[in-house]
C-alpha cells in the first residue's frame, strides 16, 4: 500500500509482564458514573441512559511522563478512572458476554479543561475541546485479565503531591463494566484495542505546573506523572 505520506505508528500502551504492547484503536469514556461525582458537578443521576464521549487514540500518555500544561485553560482537572482495554468487540454485546472481550485493566486520568466544559454545558455545545485535547489521557500499563482476573471491587485513588485527592471503590460505579460495554456496543462497533474510561469518583480538582500525580487501582495498576510548564506560555 502506498500512502501520500508515512502513516504514524499506532498509539500503544505497555502490558504488565509482557514485551508486546497494546495498540490503541479508540478511546471511549463514560461520564457521571459515580453518585458523589455527579453530585459535586451538580448533575442528576441517570441510571438508565449513560453519558458517553470520546478522546482520540493518540491522546494517550505513557506512565512516568511529564505532560505540558495544555493551552486555553485556567482549570485543568484530574479525573482518576479505571481503564478497560478490549481485545475483541462487536455490536450489541450482551452484558453477560461482555467480559470475554476484555483484555485487561489499567488506571488513567481523564484530563479535563473544566472551564471549557462548563462553558460548553451552558451553551449546549459539544465537549470535544474540554475532553479530547492533546495528551488528555495518561494511562498505566494494562494488566491482563488472564493473569489478574476481572476486578469487581478495589480501591481507586489519586494522590497529588502526596495528598489524597480522590478515593473510592470501583464497586460504587453506577454502570458496571459489562453494562458499559453493552451500552457502548449499541452505539458503536467495539473493536480490539478500544479503551474505555469508566468514570471518576468525587474529588476532581485542578492540576498546576509542577504537580506530581500518582493514580492507583488496588492490586492492578499504578500511574505516575507530572504536569509541566505550558509549551507556548503566551498561547493561553
Ligand atoms: Mn471522566
């Protein structure tokens, strides 16, 4: 196949205990999946209709990186989330079949330009500029379910500069992983390499240049990183 320019290699994540990497196809995210976070955002709790949005696959950032403070925001927020990685997919996947499609689990941050999101909500506009920006998806190495199993409970936490900012149990999710996969697969054709951010608990807050973060999904994954200076300091 000839291309008019060389296609970039696929974005990829490390896999715990293996040399092979996981190529990332798409990134899906669910919003308002923990009751206390929906409350802190002033949003209603809807147990019937999940809120989904996407990030580009090349928004992923590997463990240990420094992420330059993104432009056009004065309120960059952290949202610590369990991340599910698929090794197969399809359409209209039944909830009781969904876990067969899961390759493994990690932990990530759904970085959010909260000020742009608030403005978009007010105007009824899309969330892309608030959610789908460059390097908005730092994710840990993925722990294969074949080794670690499928976690139904476990502590999800985020420390910033050594202080706990967010802490909950993944058992508190409103939509479980099988339910999320079922609902997403009614809307999209899921595929190998898809990542799903499963929602954040309460405690979202701002990150500033120099902040060091440490996200953990108990017994599964850890993610460290740092927020750096803006690449173009006069661009905001
Ligand atoms: Mn989120």
